[in-house]
């Protein structure tokens, strides 16, 4: 999240594997880091802010595959300038790379109601 806040889409995409898949809510699947990156330009707009909160994480006994899931919040502005907030949930699957780093190989999110009062 810090990388996305500081460097926009480039920071966000720095955690994606080259062969990653993105399964966005209400849209076609994207395969490959380059293809996914083309859809993340909204993170470069300073009026937009994506934050997320992991709720759970686990790792396979093999130590090379894991996942996280949680909630997200996306704040932006409508064309009329009014602020909007979208809420959702996500799951990310992480795979240990040959160089020892961890990268997202699959990410999926969908909308949900706002937090309960």
C-alpha cells in the first residue's frame, strides 16, 4: 500500500509477477503484468486513493505459495467533483519467486456494502 501511495501504479505493480492474473469485478480477466498495468492508471491520479486491510493470511506447507484476503476502500471524485467512496473485499495469491521475493500471481476483488456502524 505504501508503494502504491508513493509511486502510484508503478509502485502497486512492483508486487505483481510477470505471469499474474487479475480478476476484476464486473470486467474481463487480465493476464500478464503488462496487461494488468494498463488498467491501473487510476492509481496515478492524486484524487484517487486505494487502501486495503488484510484480514487473514496463510501459507502452504511447502513455503512457496500463500494468500491474503481482506477489505479495501477506494476514494475518488465523480466528474462533478463530488467525493465518492467504494468498499470491497479482495483475495491475493502470492508465490515465492526464484530470487526469493514474493509476488502476486492472482488478485481478485469485488464490491461490498460500507462498514457497519
